[in-house]
C-alpha cells in the first residue's frame, strides 16, 4: 500500500468537507472508494464528474482501478469548473 495525499478543489472540497486528506491505497479506485465510504451521495456525484491528476499527470479516461498510486504521491480531485 502506498501512502499519500488527496487534495479536493472547489465543489469536491465542499462535498468532502475538507481540503485534503491522506490516502493509504494501491490504486486510485481504492483511494476514492475509501474516501467516499463515510460521505453522502453528493460526494459520490462530484467524484463521478471529476477529473483526477496523480502527481500532476492527468488520469484521463483510464480505469481508476488500473492507476497505481505512488508512495508519497498527491491525487488532485478536480470537479468541472465554470467560467473562463
């Protein structure tokens, strides 16, 4: 298992109720499942619409279960942003 940090931005921060929290997971899917475990459906809806960066690299359309997390890494949760 890798340990690192999840950072939440904008609507993800509001739904999570925190700006950041640690992860202890092997994959992005495991980290997101653990993060969502004690949160309501609003958090799940935000995650479903969000983009993710792992150490600054976009996850894109890859399956979160196939995205291995590094020890000491940072996951950024980026919900859709409005404006320009």
